[in-house]
């Protein structure tokens, strides 16, 4: 039977609550993921949490019962607790009935070898970052590279926005020098989004290996970043709006690159 905790003062509960703070994530190396769906998707990829916490209501669902049994067999600490404690861990009034604390796993830059890769410089909004990770997953990108002072991809807000893609897409950190060296070694072309760029002709093919580089929400790419790119492009605008949200702009460009590659690998 799973271990039961009914006190909010329990040290494990305090540790899980602390994962909302960057300090807590840094000290443990863990991050918090909410929901049975995310836990099931992670399990399908062979990724198990360090701790799995759930409410009695979660046990009414057969897939969750099976998840808990599989998790315990894999050596996961499974803990049943109250709705009130789950709400305290999640810091929301109507929490998911299942929460998992997972080990952070940044990939080595050299391990990301897919034809299409996303690089982000100085992204500040965790919702944007999480949505971009999800979009990168949807087009089959090989990974997301975080350059410079980019927000924490393992914050609760960012993980929530990935909708489970945090487990499917490799994340790596790099300096600009490391990114350009990675580009050169792979024979890729780096495409940067910038108002200084031109419109990308619809019929022009995408490079066989592409790194899409996106900048900060407010200031975009720095001059140094722009100089490192092989090509700068901007999105055409027709209405009164003169810009898009970073996550939306990244999605448009990722799907446009994939279109130029013939939607290679798309599910039927």
C-alpha cells in the first residue's frame, strides 16, 4: 500500500511546496509536474518521478491505479495525501489529483542532432517558454537550446505550459559561442527572427539543417545575435497589429520551416 501523509508539516510536503521557487528546484534537482496525464505520458517514455503524490479520488480511476502500481515497481515513492495538502503543494484551489516531482535532465548540446532545432535567447516569460517547447515537440524538432539569461524551463508555470512535452523534447543550455560552434560543426544554417530581416520567399526551400533563433519578448535579438545568424527574416503583417507574441511568432516560423520540408514525418 502507498505511504500516507496527512500533515502539511511533513518534511516531504515542505520539499514539494518549495519546488515553486528556483532555490528549491536548485537544491533538490527536482521539478513539479501536475496531472495524471503528464505522469502517464512520462511513464510511456520510461521517465519516472522521484515522488508521486495523489489524492484518494485519484484511486477511483483504473489508469491511475495502474500508474501507481507501475511507479512503485519502478522504485518510486508513492504517497497518498489529502486534497488540502495537494492544493498547498500545487498552490491552487482546484489541484490535479496527481502530482509528480521529477529529476531535471538537461541534455548535452552535442546530443541534439535532428534537422530542426529551436534556440531561445533571453526569454523571460515561462508561459512563452513552455508553449514553445510544446510547439517544438509538435513539429518534431530535435530540441530547444536556451541561450543567455533565459527563464527556468523547470518552473511550475513553464512545465504546465508544455502540456507534457517537457518529457519529450531535449533541453540544453549554451552560450552564443557554443551555439555558433554547434551550428558550424553540424553544417546547419541559423535563421533569426528580426525586424531587420526580409520576407522569406514562400517558394524558397528550407535548409536541410536549420536552427531557428528567437530573441527576448521585448527587445528581440541582440546585435551580436543577429550577426551570428546566416539569415534574418521577419513575419509579414497586414492588419493594425505590428507584432506577435513570442510563442505565436515561433509557432508560425516553425510550421513554415516544416512546410518547406514537406511536412516530413507528419502523422497520417
